[in-house]
C-alpha cells in the first residue's frame, strides 16, 4: 500500500498543462492588472451594468407617471444623475476587478505552493 499512496501523492501534486499556462500568464500580467487605471478601464462594462439601469429608470419613469415627471423636472439637475452614474460605474468597476485580481492571485499562490511540493 505505501507504493500506491506514493503514486497518488505524486499524481495529485502534479500541475496540469492548464495550470502551468496560468502560472506563466499570471507572472506576466500580474503587475499590469493590479494598477488602478487598468481596473477602472477593464471593469467599465461591469460598472455600467449597475449604473445604467438607474439612468434608464429615471428616463422611462417620465413616461408612465406624469406628476412625478413634473415634480422631478422642476427639482432635478441632470449633472447629478451623470455624476452618480459615473461614480457608480467607477466604484463597481474597481470593486469587481480588484475582487477578480485577488481571486487570480490566490489561485496563483496556491499553484506555486503545489508546484514547490512536487518531489
């Protein structure tokens, strides 16, 4: 049985081709993806998924409730909506990309430990 246990340990500690490709990829792109400017630019689509429905809701709401439209237009500054959409977009994009970077970095560190444990 000890021989079988040794073979299982070797099999589980070996890196697959996909894991080796990920290690090479992350070593080359790790620093680039950790920059704030990259996180904002790359995360914009995810940020827009959260912020654009707010603007759409405001614009569509004008058509189905006329009294709210009258009150809203008298007290509304469009710059506030634009600023809110931009702020939400930036926040969500950085939050998403930062979270994604942490996930990939954790995976990279785990694979490095697994790679170093192989005899």
